[in-house]
C-alpha cells in the first residue's frame, strides 16, 4: 500500500458524459501527478500540481482538467467522454519536486466508456 | 523531443539473472527511475539513478550512463513473482520546477520454472 488513495476504483459511463476522479496523496506529500495508461500505450503524463498550483502539463486534452485543493487532494475531470478515453488513470504523489523525489502511485481508477 | 526505448518482452528462467535495457533521448534530464508493474496494478518504485554508475538494492541493481543515454535494470536470483512489466522512466524538467516522469512502454518479463 503506497498511501495514495484513489476513488472510484472502477467507473463505467457512456460517451458524451462527464466524470470526476479523486486522489488523496500520501500524508505530507505536496505534489500530485496524473497519468493515463491505455492498452496500446504506456503511462502518459497528464498534469502535475504542487501545493495547489499547476506545475507541468503533458499531453492533456482540452476536455480534461484538474485541480488540487487546499487539503492537497486532487480531482481529474474528464468531459465529453469518447471511447478512446477508456483507460487506467493513476494518481501519484511525492514530497517535493526536486531531484530524487520518487513518486508513489495510487491503485488507479479503471474508466470504461461505452 | 522525448524518446525512451525498451524491449517489449523478455523471458528468463527462475533463479537466473536478467538485464533489461533502456535507451533514452530527452531534454532536461534529471534522473532515471525504474518501476515494476503487475498487470492491472499500480507501478511500484524499484530504483533511481541520477549520476553515472551502479546502484544496488538487494536482488535489483540499476546502471546509468548519461553520456550514452543508457540504463539497465539487473534482476538476480529470479523468482516467479518477478513476472511483471518493468518501466523505465526519465525525470524531465529544468531547475527543479517539475518532477514529471516520461515513461517507456515497458518490458514484459516472463519468468519460467
């Protein structure tokens, strides 16, 4: 158990819908990262927050957005869902953003869009 | 641009040693990580290299050559539970402003009896 929690564990929804994935980082970790893992691709970095501020963006679609709240939990919002958005979504956290800070991954949310 | 290459699959025998290679081309290199991922589960941290050389951690060792853009993960005394995907990831960013990881597609290792 990494100490990072994600809810829900599974999510099944229809195309065109909107969903929110939630992540609570390990106690004391200030930085949160979101990754997408689909069957035909490796882990793709989406976005990073540090202490409430956006720090880095990967290939995140405009239909996707995220935020980190004052209590440091984070939410990833996915809207106008398409079949291709079906994937495992992982959240990770680390203490800081300097060299050597390893990222601890949550168990993931499996999103199925039908 | 960012590019990380690993073999797609490898097979090894229980009790043996296996080396998984990773080559990378990235800008703003700030370290290389290896993660283990069992199917459908979260990646778990194995090792980290930021300077050239070998880092040893029990049955796992990782090597880095920054000039060659090359790393390998060495697994000794293989066990059946080591069957998993092994992900090479490069930390990219300048000035410590970010800690985003760029992952390779992973090497699926099958350990056979």
